[in-house]
C-alpha cells in the first residue's frame, strides 16, 4: 500500500486492510501537521509509522524481512513446478514475472526477461500467431487456451498454453498469467496411434484373406 502517512486516522483505517490482504507498506513521513522541514520531526513520524506497522505485523502485515522471505518462497515454488510460468502487464504487454523454465526456454534468465515485451520474448512470428488470443483476453477478459509448436534447440515441441486474466480490487484487468505445458509426448503418442491404425488398415485392404477380430467369441470387427 503506497503513501501511508503518520496520521492516526489514516493508519487506523489502512492498517487493518493491509493486515487483511497481507500487503506491505510504503510510507511518507508526514502526519496531521503536514510535511515538516525538520528532519528530526520526519524521523519521529517515520518511527511512529514503523511502530504501528510492527504492531500490526502479528495480524498479518509483512515486515520487510517477511516480504523477502515470501518472495523467495514464491520463486522457489514457481521454479519447482513442471510448467513454464510468467505474468505480463495488460497495458504494455511487458513481462513482470517469469520462472526459470519460462525464461530459459526463450533464451533469457529470470532477470533479463523482465521488462521485455511479449514480442521480444517469443518472437514476432509467434506473437502474430497468438495475437487473437491476447486481444480476446484484453477485450472480453476471458481465459484463453491454445496449442502451438515451439522451436527449440532440441527440435520442435508442442505446447499447451493457458492465458489467465488477473484483476485488481476494482475489477480492472491488470495483466495475465501464462501457464505452458509441454505436450509433445502426447502428440507423438497420438501420431504413433494414427500411423499404426493406417498400417493396419492398408494391410487389411491388401489382404485376400478374411480377418476377424473377436473377444470371448464375440466378433468386434
């Protein structure tokens, strides 16, 4: 929560909400008397805000170390799941978060991918291909799902992509989560099954003998 001041009324109103939603606090060192030009007064106001925040911490307001711990835990979880994950800003389409697998897949690391546009990350051709899904989520705020091929150094892979809209407390679209799963193995299994069925069909068509499939004496084909 940005711009929390040392005014008693504001802290009484804001800190319970901060506690409820587990937010952190960005403070401004002024109170009911305004912003003092005296650094000692501003320091005293800052201590007052810090004390009120610390008092609220047991109710759920993260202190700075806890914020870092939560961020570290989130990063650990994101890097442990067997999926590519990212979050893009709705207005700029810039990457605000990515797990290691997502960044690595597109030739970046977790830091260098941040701030880059969707087109810069996935390439112009792929960006054009998925543009209808991006437009749909921006216009109608509905989740989108599609499959596409992804070129990698190990060869082409098939991926299943989900775009999940994210909204702020006012219901405004702020961005979208991207979840990607590699479905190459399933696609290859489907292809192998089709090829097997095609070979069997050709064999049966070419055979001069009658072929019957049965199960427990009942003809099935």
